[in-house]
C-alpha cells in the first residue's frame, strides 16, 4: 500500500468468492478466478468459491450467494460478477484493505462505447480520499465488492429470509429491485444500489478504490488495466 502497510491477521482472513453465473463463464473471468485462487493459496489465505450457476433472476442468484457464504466459516465475502476480468493483485489489495474498510468496492465501465462508470457519490458531502486513496460513496455496481462477515450478517438480519421451494429451506431475502423518490418522481433502483443503501442503513460506510481497473466482458472487454 502506498502510505502504510496493512497487516491482516492470517487466522482472521479467509474469503468466499461469491459468483452468480448464467449458462456460460467468459474465459477472461475463468482465468482471473484461477489466478486469484492460486494467489490466495500462495499467501496462505483460505478461499472458497460459491458459484451459483443457471439462476435466471439476478436478485435470486445474489441471495443464493449470500446463503452459500453464510454456510462457510470465511471472514470475508467477495462478490464478483461472472462477466468481470481482474488482476489477482487488485483482489488481494482489496481483501487486505477490508481490515480497515468493512465494505470496499471497485467500479467498472458499462458495456457501452463511452466506457462510463456508474458511481453514486455521497449526497451533499465532499468525500476526500483516505490514506489509501479510497473514498466514500453511496454506491456503484456490485460486481467487485468485498465485505466483512459482520456486514453481511447485519444486512441479512435486517432483511429477513424467505422460503425457497426449490431448495426447500429458508434463504436470505436481501436483494431486490425497487423504486425510490428522486427529484420529485419515482425512480427505478437496481439491486446494487438498493443493497448499498441497506448497508449504509446498517451503519457501514461504502468505500471505493479507484486504483483497481476492471474489465467488463461483453462482445468486447470494455476497459481494463494497462
């Protein structure tokens, strides 16, 4: 880290990579995942991978990821979408920084030629970067987000659960698409921003690391590192 080292306690640092997946997984994502699992093994960091495959509804897939995570003993949940391409060093950086920031995310470009990122700043607050050049925001896409177990448990406790007839058990009912009042009209809010709003409601700030460069895999890879 640039300003000072963050030393995570090995006995407290373990990670579950939660990856909701459709019918296929891009090769870029598969390579990033394989390199990350290997990097964690070399660092002695226990890692599990919770792939929820074939779920057609993204909110349901994300709920199943959280459900799978809570069955593990991992201290961190790292949510990664199945169309992400990333560097293992960035994964490890964010994982270690979660010792300081309980919720840390990175952004990625939309699958559009303009490569715009969706980042919602804090309303009415100037958020200067901290010593790791991370700053607080209100939300962004969930595609590359790490959080401590206490955060997940707090949000799940507030949201409750619902019975899943396919799995024949209760699973967390956390993710949703809803509407909110914004500038005098009802506006659709995606599950990403709704989840981050719940995290903030539970008392945890959302931190954003602009140093992490992600690829968003479509017909082309939109963006990525140098």
